[in-house]
């Protein structure tokens, strides 16, 4: 007997990734706390939204670019938070 895989389920890491992204947007727009938003975005990177079974070298270029841009935004927000708090 063959088992069928249900491809309609959203992996839990994608839900957590999106949740931390939304929480970071809340931190930026509602609370104006850039360091907290950078922390939330950094935590979101721990929950890789792509196929976690695929090695880094075999991933498509657009996925690598997406993750590096995400990391750049984390650094930008952290720098912005530290710079604005350094009055």
C-alpha cells in the first residue's frame, strides 16, 4: 500500500517566518522601535521559509538573494535603531 503525501499543508516554519515578519512591521510602524524590529527579523531568519532539506549550494539564486537582502535589512534596522538612539 502506497501512502500519499499531502502537499497542501503549509510547513510550520513558513508560518513562524511570516509571523515574525508581521511582528517586525508592527514594531516599526506602531511602536517605532527599530532595534526590536531588527531582533524580530533576525529571529525570522532562523525559520527558513524555503525547503530546509535542500543544501545551500543547490538552492536557486533568487532564494539566496532573498535571504541576504533579509539579513541586510536586519543590519540596516539595527544601525538605524542605534543611530537614532544615539542622540
